[in-house]
C-alpha cells in the first residue's frame, strides 16, 4: 500500500513538473521578416524624403543593431498589418546610408514624411513602441 502511495505521489509530481515546464508565453506577433516587404525598401539616399506618396513612414534599422533586433517582431508585425499607412525601410550599414536632411543618426528610428518634410521623428525602442498603435 505504501509502495502504491509513493508511486502515485511520484507520478503526480512528474506530471506537475512536466506541465510547469511548458512555456505559455507564445508570441502574438506574425512570423514576418524584412524579406516580406518586397518593394518597400529605399535604396537611394535622396529618395528617403522623395517617395511617391505625400505621407509615409520610413523605418531605419541596422542588421547588427541590438535595439533593432529587440523591437523587430513588434515593428514588422505592425507594419505588415498596416493597411492605411505607407511604410518604407532603410537598411543602415553606415552613415552613408542616411539622408542628412532626415536628421536620423541612429537606429532604430522611424520618421513620418509629409510633403517631403520630416513631420515626426521617433528614435529608440521606447519612442517607437509609443507610436506603433498609430500605424494602421
């Protein structure tokens, strides 16, 4: 009887430990990458303030930027779902990839361009997170 009781307790503990070991923090973000945004990359520096739309956002990111990597799932999910907002990307490898008229000096940065002028400027993870809900 004691043996059966001990075996039952051990089995119960094993089940509880296994159940507690499962991660329950699944991401609600879409599994998207930069390659999913074909045609939305600005290659020429002078075009950063001169795209066909009169009102658009530009997201500046660096491939090795730790802050960019941190915020990437949130940003790409929001940008991918956006239906009413025009968004472009600039991959920043060095300062030559930046149009000096944008004021961008670091990544990650999001600017909003209206009629060829920087109307809004968000630099860093916390500032970018604060505006993601505006992008629809």
